[in-house]
C-alpha cells in the first residue's frame, strides 16, 4: 500500500492516476531542483507545500474536515486543507522521495514529524509548518480524548484508516449506509482506533431506527 495509490483509490480512480496530474509532477520537479541547489530536504519540502503549492489552512470547524480538505488530490487542486489532507499530500511526496516523514496522532488532530526518533522536527500542518514541541502539543490537546496511540508514528494503513473514518463522519448525520461503508474500510485499516467502533455503533443504531 502506498499513500499515492490510496489517494487515487479514495477518489475511485485508477491507482496510477497521479501520472496525469500536472501539479503533482511540477511539484516533484520543484522539490528535486530545490534539493539539488540547497541540499536541504526539510526546507525544500516546506517550500514545496507552503510556497510552490501554497496550500492554505481551510479554517477551523467543518471546513477543515470536508472532503476537499481531507482528500489530497482535492487539496492539490484547490490549495486549501485541514491537517489530514495536507499531511497526506506531504506523505505522498516523502514516500516518492524517501524522506523520513511521519504522521503523528493527537486527539482529533495529526501533525507531521521529520527526522529520526533521536533527532526530529515537528511540523504543524495547519500553520504552514510551524514547530511545536511535544510538550506544547500535550498542553494544547490535554483536554481531548487520548487513546494511547498518540505520539507514535502512524503506519500507512493506520493513516488511511483514519482518513476513511473522517469521511465516514461526514455522512453520519445524513447518509448512514454510506457512513457505515467508510467505517468498514476504516476498521479494516485501523482496527485499534477506538473511535471507529463507537461511531459504527451509533450509525448502526440509527440505521435500525430508520427501518
């Protein structure tokens, strides 16, 4: 499984759909040129995301969790994102170029971590790569629902499952069968995330009530 393939799958497109997206290829060419000139992969990645592509935070609330802010191909097209979409797009670049980049889970949020376990930099996706320390993140999210999965790099399947969960949540109020479809995908990829089972139960109860 790759982040690039799943970006296409989530849009019901062929796994190689990125081959036909000009902005994607132009971005990789920009990144390669920047690295060749500066030998600084981290700054080149930040410049790609927030200068060349110039992706802006979509805003707090519903705008940040809409499909347009979660699915990376839409983020690339619209240049607006929440934490998931920007992180997914960055991870696609990292996977393409062998960069040491991970997504890190917090309650209701993800951020990016560049480097190794011994030496790393945190990048806040909603603030154009601003760096918070782990302690600052703990303080900011101390009142959220902690699961024990926080501050551990998400595997590709886990990140994809989290994205499926977020999309399922978009349909929970108005299209329960579709929400359940996305929750099943989320459960397949990220069964250890407790919110999936909780929202599945809510969806199933609403489905039963409507019969």
